[in-house]
């Protein structure tokens, strides 16, 4: 069912999301999966998902921070709209792709795997694509801090993958290369850099 949450339990990924083995799979990417998917795909298309937006709403305790000095990383959070990339994965690659995505995205269950309606370019219609939604009930959800609180997390965060500030600016650079402008992240970057709009 479109835009419905998928139960999280100990099932293997394809069973957890109710995806029949051997059937093609669509995946919606809103962050690093856009330029570094890490899985084979048949096609990729610009896509828009409505009802969700790209947000630094997850406390980072490893990649861009530590438990003692957390940073923040991306999630797909409620409200607005998000421009990203929809990947079509062949049926014979879907199960391995799901296993890879679970290892990459689902280690601490801060995301909820969910099918969302992705609008493809004119003439291609819509598809039901797997996306990783921020779990607002998870202890690492930080989406209620506001712009200044989030900016402070990004400024202080340093983890095994580097500084949060570098992560944010790299993200904006990559989005620009893909022709995607995210005004919310641009405003966040101005606060991180100490240059909020007046």
C-alpha cells in the first residue's frame, strides 16, 4: 500500500517490506545514495516525493559525532517535499540490494523502511519506491531542535567519517551537481557558518 509504514522485526529485508523475491524494486534516494548508491540498477530518474523532506534530524553518534558529543545526519522527515533520485533495481538483484541497504541504513533502526509515491519525470508516471524515513520515536531523532539547535550539532560533530560541517557542505555541492536546490539546507548552512539571513 502506498505511503504505509512497514513493520520492523527480525524478518529478512525482502520479507520485512513484503517484497516478492525476484520482482523489480524501486529505491528513493535523498542523501548519499544519490551519488553513491553502492548497488547495481537498471535505470535512475529524478524524482519528487511529497509529504516528506530532507532534514538533519538524526543524532550522529558514530559517523559525524560521538555519544558524548553528537553530530547530526540526514533523514527523511515528515512534511513538505523532497527532490531526489529513484533507482530501478532488476528483480534478480533486488534481494542482494535490500541486504546491502539494511547493512548500510538499518543497523540501529533509526529509520523506518517505507514505500512512498515517487513522481518521475513527465511521461513516466509514478512508482512505489522504498525510502528510509526518520523514526520520530527513536532516541536518536533530533528533528525538534530548530535551526539553531541543529546548526550547533553540525558545528560540533566529528566522527569516524569526518566533520559535520564538511558533510553539510559536501551534500550541498552534490545536490548542486544534480541540479537540486534545497533552500532549507542552504539556510541551515548559513546558520552553521554564522551567516544567517537578515
